[in-house]
C-alpha cells in the first residue's frame, strides 16, 4: 500500500522520516512529481530503479533545500554561482564535478565523476528536503518510459503499491522537467535538456552556452536521455495541421473546426507557460480516453519554437519516437 500524505507539517514530517529510513516517497516539485530516496543510501536508490522498472542504472538528479547544501556534494565554478543566483530555487539542474568526500552513493551518480544537483521551487518540497537533511535523488515518478506525473493521482496511477508514500502538494505549476546544463567543463557550458528555464533566460546569464546538435549527441553525455520517453500507449503524429476522424487531437492556439472526436487544447490563447503546465495531463487524458473510444493515434499541432515551446517539443518528439520493448526506456541513439 502506498500512503497518501497531505502537505501539512505532520505529512511532511512523516515523509521525511520515511526517506531517512531508506524508503521511497514521491513528492511534488514545480516541474513534475519526483520519486525520492536518500541518495546516500545505495539500497534506497536501488529501490527507485526497481519501482520505476528502469532497465539499468542511470544517473539521477540530487535535490537539496538550498545551494549551500548542494555545494557540499559538488564543486561549483563561477558560472554555476551565476546561474544559481539567477534561477535557484527553480527548474534548473546543474551538472558539476562531484566533491571529494561527497556522501552521494555511486549508484545515484551511476559511477560518474559528475553529479546533477537542483534546488526545486516548491515550498512543500523544500520543507521535505530540509527535514530529510540528506541529498534526495529523484527521477520523475512514473514507470520507466511513460508520461511524467504532474499530480498525486498520476503518481498513484503509475506506482501505487510500489512506493511507500506520495506527498500531495497539488498540481505542478511548470509542468515540464528542469533544464539540465552541463558545467563540468567551465569553458563549454552545454544545454543537455531543454526544460522549465528557457534558452532565452539561460543565454541572458550564459551567452556562450552550446547546444548539442542532435539528441544522439547529447545521449553519451547524459545517459538518461533515451530517445523514446514520455510515451503514451497510442502512437503520436507530430506537426499535424488537422486531425483525422480516428485521431485524438492535442491542439495549440485558437480552436478550429476539427474531425477529431477528442481534443485537448494546450492553450487556446497560445500561451506557452499554460501549454507546458497542461502538456502531460493532456497526453495522459487523450491516451486514456482515446483508447476507450477506439482511436488509433494522437495528432499534435505545431508548437512555436521559442520559450517553453522547445521543452514542450522535446517531450513530444520523444513521445513520438520509435519505441523499444514495452516497459523500458532504453533506445540506442
Ligand atoms: O524536473 C526535474 O528535473 C525532475 C524533478 C523530479 O526534479 N527530475 C527529473 O529527473 O527529471 P530524471 O532522472 O528523469 O532526469 C535526470 C536527467 C537525465 O536526463 C539524466 O541523464 C541527467 O539528468 N543527468 C543526471 N546526472 C547526470 C550527469 N552526471 N551527467 C549528465 N547528465 C546527467
Ligand atoms: Mg523522467
């Protein structure tokens, strides 16, 4: 049984004690729900992979209550300080060299010399991290390869019975995962994953940030970046101007007449923040209801490629990518 804990003082205290005892607690952040475990206990981290049914160990992001706590585990450089100043707490993950004597287990870092660190902007998550008093490893709280959860009900759809508790802090406000920036080589900061902090915002602080040319370029540096991910059961057709009668439609912008029997509009006013916040719930809803109606596919209208549009398109590309065997997210790039 998975306990549902309210975001009250006692709920947070219970969640923190489960984490300290080596248990698994899903908790809301501003991006998506994470599946948390104490990153310094290898057995606790191993349970994350087991619960998610991940085919192999991938490096995980460690979460902290503040930058000072994060910097006990990694060695920050000047750019890290500037980005942290600008964007923490918030949807930005930094990859930095692991500090000598860091308490993070090799399993959480997948044996790499670097570590992903982040301070989320969610009051309940920060209180939990503060009380846990340890680095908390947390990938998105979904079965491997599936759609990321943005509320507690989604977490239970994915992981009920496989984790100890979910701390319910309501729906996530950003709705796509954090932006991941690799700062291990201070001369070439590199964007590994577009996310909640936009490229425009990053460039304002870090003008020389480089973008990997293709997904497969990023893959060796960021081993968790599998091609197929965020996959609904129904196949996904991108850049659809119009849907067919046997398709569900994921729309963006002003509604036009459509043949689709099922429509989820990400934002009828064309607002990318609203679209990001509604993306994963939309995919999940169209997938479930589309299957019930016997539809064959999800058609997706074009998304503008600026601001959060890049992160949205990245998730949609992965949802549309050729699938590996069910239950795995591994996909040779
Ligand atoms: O918004 C988020 O980042 C959410 C919430 C829960 O915080 N977490 C999340 O974690 O998305 P996960 O495990 O799904 O994604 C971690 C990403 C992967 O793309 C992984 O490859 C990359 O970070 N990563 C982790 N450690 C790395 C490292 N040492 N070097 C390069 N990439 C790394
Ligand atoms: Mg994920």
